[in-house]
């Protein structure tokens, strides 16, 4: 799903907390979320981009999702 598609679907939803939480993530976590979720890269493609194993991309993506979730929960309180 491209960013434009997400913006179209979420036009009535305030996504600023998501973008704020995403901006708190450090590299490479922020970039991996961006590439995989917003730009549609596969984890295999991301691993090649970083010259790392596919396991690296999978683990980094899972960690990034966890950090993003925690940041969103923290801001919700």
C-alpha cells in the first residue's frame, strides 16, 4: 500500500500521532517501517538494501513495530 492510498483511506482520521511516533524511531527502524509499510518493499528487498540477511530485516521490522506500538501507547495516556 502506497502512502497516497493510506492518505486517501485515512483522510478523516488524524494520523499525526502515527507520524510523530514514527519520527521518534531511530535508524534503521524508522526507514524499515517506511520502506516496508509505506513504500511496499519486501523484507528480502530491504535486507539487500542494507546488505544484511533477511533475518536482520525481519527482526528489525518486528522491533520497529514494537517500538512504534509502545510510543503510540505512551502518547495515548
